[in-house]
C-alpha cells in the first residue's frame, strides 16, 4: 500500500513539475510552489527506495527529518505571496531545525553505537518538534491576512490556505494519536501515521496540479 501511494505521489509530482515548466513566467509564489513540488517528489522517492530496498532498517525512513521542512515551506510560500522570496538570513533561521535534524540523522546512519543509545530519544524529540512546527506555522499563518490583492496572487492564496488547513489537521491527528497511545499505554501502529502523511502529500500534489493546470489554461487563453 505504501509503495502504491508513494508511486502515485512521484508520478503526480513529475506531471505537475512538467506543467509548471510550461505555464509561463513564474512569480515568487510560483517558484515556491515549484520548490514544494520538488521536496514532495524527493520525499516520495526516498520513501519508495526505503520500502523497496531497506524494509528491515526502519530507522532509515523514520529518523529522516522531512517533517521539519513542511512548516517552513508553508511560511516561505505565504511570504512569497507579497512578490518577494525570503532572503538567506530568513531561510537559515527557519531551516535551522532541519539542519540540526539532518545532523542527528547522519549520526544515526553512520554510527550503530549512537543509534543503539539514542535512537528512541531522537525519534521522540523529532516527532514532538515536527508537531510543534506544523501546528505553530500553520496556526499562525491561518490567522494572518497578508499578501496583495492581485487575481493571480489570490488564486495562489486560496490554494495555500487549503494546504495550511490540511497540514494543521495532519498535525492535530498526530498529537491525538500520540495522546491516545500514552493514555492507553498501547503503541499505535506505525503504518497509520505514515499513511496519513502520504495521503496528505498526495492531496497537496492534487492542489498543486490544479494550480499549474490553471496557469497553463490562462496562458492559452491569453
């Protein structure tokens, strides 16, 4: 099932990326959408490789800090609605948790002794940080009414708001599953939260596909 949904994510990402290259001149928001498509594409390929070639080394997938990227991506996309891309200092500040996460991830991959001693602790901290990141970024952005009023920007803003709601709901589901697991003292199947994430990624790609298709349609009608 995971192989199927990730394959669908990869195919739809490639199609959407192809559409974006033929949709005409890209503004700042369009460029951020393309970055988001590339991240989801890479994430999907990574998961599929793990499932096909490393099914017994679950830590390779579980400890990867992809989840820390999606909150900042939402923020950068919302920022780009104003017509500007984030500068290097802003990028570095918001991506710092991702950089730290990558550092710990590489240590888990390279050192079996480090993995045996700290893997469970790092996983708990990582997932807590992912939940906080997704909730805080999406929650704040949903209550912020910035961006300009151009028609094209408004179309992007509508799509982004829908994505923000989806990411917020995924974060709430994760917190609910964790809380329910702690109350019942029973472990939640690892498959359920993974499927929630991958279906959310696929849904985001559907919105991105529709957005790029609309850009091409407007280009042909111009």
